[in-house]
C-alpha cells in the first residue's frame, strides 16, 4: 500500500513540474512586454510599413514630381509718360516748399533722350550748356552735376556733354552707362541764305 502511495505522489510531482515551468514562461513573457520602453516600442513601430499597398496586378506608374514654376526673365522698367513725370515733379516741389527745403529743378522730370544741346558757353562757374526739352519745347541752362530722371550730367566739354545714364530692371538691378550728346547741328542752308541776303542788301561803299 505504501508502495502505491509513493508511485502516485511521484506521478503528481511529474505533472505539476511542467505546468509550473509553463506558467513561469508566460509570466516572464508578460513581464518583458511590460518592461519595454516607449522608445523601443516606437523603434519597433517605425519598421512597420504604413504606405498604401499597391495592386500587384496593375502596371507600375512612377510618382509625379511637381516642377517649380519658372520665373519670368528680368526686363527693363520703362519710364512713365512726360505728363506723369511733370505731375510728380510738381508734387515734390510743393512738398519741398512746405518743408522749407530747396525745391527740385524742372530737369529732374526729363529723360536724357528728350534733351537736345543748343549751345555750350563759359560762365564764372565754369562751362554751362543750354538744352531744349523736346516734348515740351522749353530750354534750360544746366551745369555739371544736374540730376535728370534717368541720369546725371557728369561733365561739359567744348563740343559735347557727358552723362551717366541709369537703367532699372524689374529684378532690382541698376545698370549705369556713359552717354554723350553733341551740340545740335545748325541748318547750314538757312545760314547760307541769311548770309546771302545780308550781302545783297548791304549798301555799296
């Protein structure tokens, strides 16, 4: 009887031992899951593919790349009409008078292309020139340093004027070039006729 009791006890221990080992394994696995840090969980999740699955039976189409819009090429800024420039000059003149400052000169509203050199002469201040504004048919006496709408008078020589002309572009660039203007050619035919008329009407000695 005692012999059977020992056998039954051995069988019970043999069955309990594997169950205990299995229970310890589950406990260790659950503990490992609980002790996983958030950074490790994030790294593990980063390896998971989250993209949209592609149909293996549809043909492959490469992704469309968006191209940036091409910028327009820079161009020269055209000056406003003479009427607008004159109106702006008058407004600047009134503002200067109200602020008790020197008023700008009328030539600041003129373009270099609108000038014709009538004559060059000497003054106590040095060389001076008389120019005519072709759009408005008015004449002005100018000296070196005069400011115009698109340039500046740099020097006056015996037979020409030297300007520094400025060109403005839409991208903010400014281009400076040297430009010269010769004196306006007189009408030689009219001069000869005047000389001939003067000689014919002169009294004989």
